[in-house]
């Protein structure tokens, strides 16, 4: 597994932080490595609390590819997805999710709603968490520390 | 509590069914009764598995009102929201959710991920389910029965 997509997302997440957005970034990547869509959080810019990077990336990938299911694609994201984004990935039948930092407070994969662990969940991607966890987590902690001061 | 918004949504959901969309409709309504945004599912039309009526209505309401939180607004929807839409409502701090049919298979409020019952859920709207349950459920059952034949 290459960590390169997460490294690229860290660069995008840093741009988000400079724009006042929580520094989280996500991309949809094809099996051949082609990046179909990349977004950072746009909650502040769009004034829309649902404008998470993962959801925007999934929606854009569907639009660009003209298909509602993304079985052969991987969702890369710097933070464990929340329940909204995890369920969005289930709806889109995302093949694989590779994410950076764990999120005990807001995550919905390993924490909280544990979307994919529900008996009613109709699609469970392959999931790899904790990739470049230290870097992804440090960026978020630095952002919130600066906001508090 | 008025059932009028759900009655209006049933009309919109019927239009969805005619267009081949799963007949679910949702609206964001202000305290004075003004309808800010109404959508039916647009999964087929957009080729986007995340294009649920509730999510589209929340996103449009944020865009129209220019605000990311909708504390004083009610989300009306003909079916129990899934985990994606329930968590979207939590992110947007929706004041109240009033929904029609219960959804043991795909719901994320009373079933499955039970988003608002999680200790990590940061916002729980007032929730009223089962409003015009029979009519909302019958429309969905008729749609799927016709699809199977």
C-alpha cells in the first residue's frame, strides 16, 4: 500500500487550514492510481456543515464518472470518516477506505455509530486506518490549538 | 403538529417514482411554516448514490440561507433517515426531524447505526417518527413491488 495519496492529501489539508477550514482532505483514486477527485473540507467556504471532504469527493467522482457505484475505487482521507461519510461510502459501494488519524470523538468507522459493523449495513469496504496517523493527527491538533489561542 | 408538510412530500415522492427514483421526499421548513428547500431522491438522475432527499434539502437550505447551522428548522421526510442523512442533520444542528415510515432495513435513527443514540453524537434533534406512516410506507412498497414484476 502506497502512502503517497495520504501525503498529497496532507498538502491539500494544509491549504484548508490556511483558509480557516478544519484541515481534512480526501480523494477518490482509481485502481491504476488516477486521482478522480480531491477535496478538503469546505464547511466554512460553503456555509454548509455537510461539506466534508469525503462526501464532496464521492459526489464529484460519481459526477465525473457518470456512475453511482465506485466498487473499484479507494477513498483516501486524512481522518477517520464520520457516520455521514462512512454511510455515503457504503451507499456508493466504495471498494476500499484508507484513512490517517483515528477519531474517537467524531469517527463513525471504529468509533461512535460504527456504520460498517451494523447488521443492516449492505456494503463494507476494505478498511485500513492509521496510515500516516502521526502527521494527520498533528496537523489537526496544531489547527485547533491555534484556534483556541 | 401539522401533517401538511408530509402530505406535500408524498406528492413530490410520487413524482420521484414516476421518474424511476425511490419515492422518498424531504423538506426543510422554517418555524413560520416557510418551506426553504424540498427534494425527492435524485440518485438515478444524478448517478450519485448519496443524492438522498434529506441531504439535498439540507445542503440547499444551507446554501439559500447562507448559514451552516439550522437550529430553528425542521427536517420533514417520508422515511426514517439513513445514517448518512441522520449524521448530516446532526452536523447541521437541525432542530427537529419529523418522518413518515420507519425503516428497519436502512434507517439510522431508530435502527442500525442509531446515530443520535451514540455518546459521541454532539447534537440530537427533537424526533417524531411514524407520521402518516401508512401512506409513506405504502408508496414505497408499491414502488418496489412494481420494480420486481
